[in-house]
C-alpha cells in the first residue's frame, strides 16, 4: 500500500508539472493491474505476496525521465500483456486464440518500436521450450497477431495518403548504431539501467539456487523471464540507442525476478540487501524527480 501511495504521489506531482505524463500514467495503471493478474493467475511466488507489482511500480517510478514517453508506456503495457496472455497457453498446443492475443500485444509494441521484432525468434523458442505450446496452428496465430496492428496502421496511413511511412518504419530494422556507445546516455539513465541490471542479476542467481522449491510450471515461467531479460540486456549493450524501450522491457521482466528474491528470502544478508536497494531506489527516484521538475517543461 505504501508503494502504491508513494508511486501515485510521484506521478501526480510529475503530471501537474507536465501534462504529457497523463497518457503514460494511464498505461502504467493498466500495466500494474496486469502485473497483479500475471502474479495471481500463475502463482509466480509460492506465498501470498504483492511484491511483483510493487517491484514493477518501484522500477517505473524511479525512471522519472521516461514518464512523458508514450513509447515506453506502450512497450511496458505490451510486454506485460504478452506475458499475461502467453502464459495461458502453457502446455496447450491448441490455443490459437490466446496465442493470437499475446502476439497482438507484440505487434502493438512494434508499431511504436519496430526493433522488438528482433525478439520474435526468442519468443517462439520459449514458446516451444518453456510454454510447451508451439504448434503449426499456434505459430500461424502468432504471425497473424503480430500482423494485425499493421493492417489497421496501413489503412490509417493509406487514408492519409502517406503509405510511404510504413516502408520507412520497417527500414529502421536495418539501422544500427555503434555498439557499447553509451556517450548519448546521461548519468541518471546509466544509474537506472545499472540498478535494474543488478536487481536482475540478484534475482537470477537467487532463482537458480532456489528453483528446486518451486513447481515445474513456475520454473519454466521464470526461465522465460531470465531468457528475455538476458536477451534485452545484450541488446542494450549492442544498441544503446534503443535505451528507452529496452529499459521498459527490462523493468517488466526483472520485476518478477527480484520480487521472488525479496519475498522468499529472510536471512540477515538478504535483509540488508533489501534495505540497501530500497534506500537506493528512493534516493534515485528523488534525484530524478528533482531533475525532471527543473528541466521539463
């Protein structure tokens, strides 16, 4: 409850300062609700805990500089939607409906960030190895799901007489920046990325050490989070120019990992780690909010 209240206050303050925050804020509300559904519907944590949605809110509220970004908000919403819907296909090779809706979310994300299409092979691999749901029907349902948003997008552009925008959109797939070129990022962006990556590393190590306590189903789901988290991290190092969208992916995928760690460990060391990360999150959030209020117009 305290996390929700604090996050709401930060977003309200930012919204009063910059109205561009309102639409992404609505997307955040939807994403947080879907995070709760993702956790509750799949028993990601074997005890009753709201830690998954709380971790997600903490990450998003820390990154104040992406508050006005509709693209980041859509990437988060699309990724949470994908996980929520795709996990319903577990061990069901005859679930073209859920598969279609899950990949429709990916298609929607690709409208604002086309580079997510590079992750399609990863999504299909985990659908086969972890969800155990890949079949000819489900595969074609996934392709149709990704394509459907483009049918509407193409119709909209055709009505405007600007269909060439669609070609330019896909041309971006062939545009690559310099790998490991982080000079374009400011200190706040680097600190947030490091914080999320550290939390991801802690969560991954903890899960690998404690996975024997979870059900096979839960292990397979967390392996999906780990695979996509590592893929997004590698992509971030190779193409830092896509920092904003990749950070959004990392936030969504890291939240369940670090939540698993916080909810299920109670040693003196892990308690200190929790305290240190909590204080660090608050300090980073306050610094970023102060910077946002004094530089955003």
